[in-house]
C-alpha cells in the first residue's frame, strides 16, 4: 500500500532541502526523495554568496570551508585587480557537506528523507500524484521537481523546454600547505582565458577548487583550456583529487515552472544565472517562494500553483532577463569588463552589492541609465 504525503520533493540539493525545511516548519507532511545516498559528492565550485546565505534563517558558518573577503580578477592571467571588502562576500562549501546539512535541518522538523531512491515515473491521477522509484511507490497531493539539470519530474510531465545550458568543469586540487595559505579568504576569477566564459579558483579547507565554464555551444575545447589554466597557475606540485563536469541549465523567456499539481525549483526550473552560472541563491529563493504558494493551496484545498509562476517571474525571471542581455556583451568583450574594473571602484562596489544582496541587477541597470548607459561605460573602458 502506497504511503501518502502532502508534498513529495524529488532531489535533495539546496532547492529541495530548503523547501522540505520550509514546509516541515509549517507542519506539512513532506517526503524528500534523493537518488544518491547522502552525503554525496556534487561537482560544483561551491560558492554560496552572502546574499544566498542570508535567505536562510540559520547560520551556515559551521559547514563553510572558507570565508571570502577578497576577489582577484585577471585577464588572460595578466596583472590582477584585487577587490576587498570588510564583510564576507561569499562562503565556500563542499556540496556533499552543505546539502546534507540542509537536509538534516529539514529532518529535524519532521521531513521524511528516503535516499538511494531514483525516481522512474511521475503520473498525475485524479487528486493524487503517483511517484515511482526502482523499488517503491508513493502518493502525494503535490510533487516538486528539485532534481537538477536532468529533472525526471520535468521530463515525465513535459515541462522541460525553453532551456539553454552552460558547461562547467571543476577539479579539487591538493596543493602544498604554503600554497594553500596564499589563497586564504581570496578567490580568483580570470576573464579571457576561456572564450565565452571564465575560470575560477575557490579556496577550501584543505584544497583548491579550480574550474572553468562557458556556454555549452562553445565547450568543445573546455577540457583542454581548463588544463592549460591549471598548468599556468604556478601553484607548485599538485594532485587532482577529483574532477568532473556538469551542465548548468538557464532558462530563456517563457519558461513554465508549474503545471497542474507540479512545481519546478532551482536548476530543474533553469534558474541559474546565465552570466556566472551561479544557481544556489535562486535555488533557495525559488524554494521559499514555492513554500508560501504550497501552504496556501493545501490550506484552501484548491491547487492554485500559478501564483508560484507569478512570484518566480517577478522575483527571479525579471533579474535573469537583465543578466541574459548583459552576459551577451560581457562574454563577447571580456577585456572591456576588465577595463571597467581598472577605471575605478564603481564596478567593484556594484559586484559587492550584488554578492551581499544590497542591490540587484535591476538597480544597477537603473543607476547606469539603462543598457545604453552600461554599454557606454563599457566602450569608455
């Protein structure tokens, strides 16, 4: 006999775990399904901006690998621009630890976790959604896809459209202790060495996460360019402890994030930023937007999930539309973006504001006099 739940969430990443936490906090019966056994490794740069961390009503510092106060920008590994801030701009995390930390928070409030359960089928039948795994079956009033770029929920319910992909390659690099110490509290971003993208270095507790990313359509040489970037860093002898690649979905206009009794969150909804590929903030925010709509639907007894679409369009899609336009220019002319950094501290202050959550892209666009004003500044650079 199938066990019934109010909501079944497929995927225990930041989006799914946050939604499970928010719903359990409201006394809603939640089942969280994860195909891997937790904790599980996730190929990811592992950067959680202060803006993202502040969305949560609990402290994540206990699972932070490092706290970033400085970012070094280079163009083709040339002379750096070093930006600094007194406040933490970003926390670096290992996703196996961070995701499991979020899941345990949800479990502490009553959410039920079943890991090692790969969902194979999702069907809407009358008042229920039937979710099948390799060896079990469940029923719930609503289902939520928080299962990433290859979302089975989106596929099963025909919601996987209007998506473009970025590609990221990331390696966990073990370096000598004296080299690791140089990167304490400092990240690096290089523009120019990856056509149509960028490369990064994020410090962790006992190693460096070094990676590269670009639009999937330009990723043919990404492996070779990632290795070239790694070899050019002068970090002494190193060992690659782990390496992997992943697709990062980012939606285009008209993305549908709900259907009948189903919602999509985070990467399953294609909510990653098209410029940076950062997705944790929008994963958490989409979960919180969904929680309010789900609670209202369950209380009223009428499924009205279109309110989630309206909330995502207002809070997230509007920002992504601006970022998509900006990304086309910054990716095509990275030397101009780097030139703007060296013209003064205006761009650095704006970047800090974004990472801290003090401003958004709409505010930056408004202050600059629209896209025309931004492009004029690029040309001056």
